[in-house]
């Protein structure tokens, strides 16, 4: 009997030691311990050293206050145009009220995941398939709004919700791929036609400018040629006028008539050199040797007689 009593006291002492050590709690940073006293919520232990009453106080819940991610499993949703799509995502949440997170709901992680799925289904049901790929931000914002409203009761805060994959059926993927290829080919054809159009416009503009430049050059060439010809004619006229004036002055001087007759005689005799050439046609007077008759016929002798000084 003494041995049995010693064993019982030893067990009780051991239990007392275990409970004593269990009553000492070291709470890490970003954690919260929910303490119940005789089955009723007593207090929340924050980071640091804490001592509890053995057999009276116990840590009922341990809440992690750091932000965590919860994967939302894939689910099938129907869009407004009755197309079945598969959607999955991820939720970023954190506990802001450990008491509510412990007593407000059984499992806030599972509840947040279920609420995100149902909200995603309801939002996608209001959108057509093409818009579901464009309105991911709208879906995420709606899920965050609904989870935040529920989070006030659950003691959690939803930071954001991201859609990881949004996959339509394979038939829809094929149709969308064909549509994208058709659109890409349409843009390529349009771009090529625009390029051909611009090329033709540039080529016609080049031909137009070239024609204008050629015509302007030809116009300027003709103007320059005409101005040169006019200048030549004017110079010849001036030279002829000056020559005639000088000849007239020389004739009126003493001995000018004789000099003119001598020059004309030399030119007259020089013309006889070409009579022997073939294919030359010459009209001669009846008396070739009568030079004085030639002078009288052109009026030089009479001019000379009239112009001689008295």
C-alpha cells in the first residue's frame, strides 16, 4: 500500500509539474494566443512572456497575424452567353481580430475560400465571355468587397484577390484562336494595302515633281536661248549699225569713194575664183570685163559723183 501511495503521489506531482510548465507561455511576434478560464474567454496574449493559472487557464486558439495566401481551387462558371469557363485564384488575407477569428466562425480560411468561389461565379454570370478576359480587375474587386464585408464579423481583412487562370473549353479556345488569326490576317492585308497605296502615291508624286522639274528646266533653257539669241541679234544690229555709220563717214571723207570702189573691185575679182567649181551656178552680165558698167548699175559711181566735194 505504501508503494501504491507513493506512485499516486508521484503521478500527481508529475502532472503538477507538467501543468506548471504549460502555464508558462512565450508568445512569438505576429501571433496571438486566446486564453480561456474555466471554458470562458479570458484574455488575448500578445508577443512576450506570460504566466497562466494551472488547471484554470488554457490556450484555446493560436492565431497567426501575418498575411497569408489561400488557394481557391478551380471551379466551373457559366458566362452570360452560356459558355463554361474554369476559374481559380488566390486570396491574400490576414487576421486583425483574433477573438472574432476564433469565435466568430469555425474556419475562416475555408469560409473565405467558399465565399470567393460563389462571388466569382455570380460576377462571371453577368459578363460575356470576351469581357471575362478583360474584366479581371472587376471580378477581383467584387470578391474583395464581399469578403471585406464578411471579414468584419470573422475578424479578418482581405487585402486582394487574384485570378490565376481563366480557361474556356477547348472548342471555344479553337474558335478564339481562329478569330485572332483572322483579325491578324485582316490587319496584315490592311497594312499591305496601305503600304501599296502610299507607295503609288509617292511614286506618282515623284513622277509629278520630275515632270515639273524637266518642264521648268526646258522652259528656262528656252528662255536662256531666246535671251542669248536676242542679245546676239542686238549685238549684230549694233555692230552693223556702227559699221554702216563708220563706212558712211569714211565715204564722205576725201578718198573714201576711191577706197570703196577698190574694195568692191577686189571682192568682184575674188568671186571669179569659184567659177571653175562643179555645180556652181553664176549669173553674169554680157560684158564680164566692163567693171565700170557694174559700178554704174549699183549706183556707186553716181553716189560718188553726188558726194564729191565741190
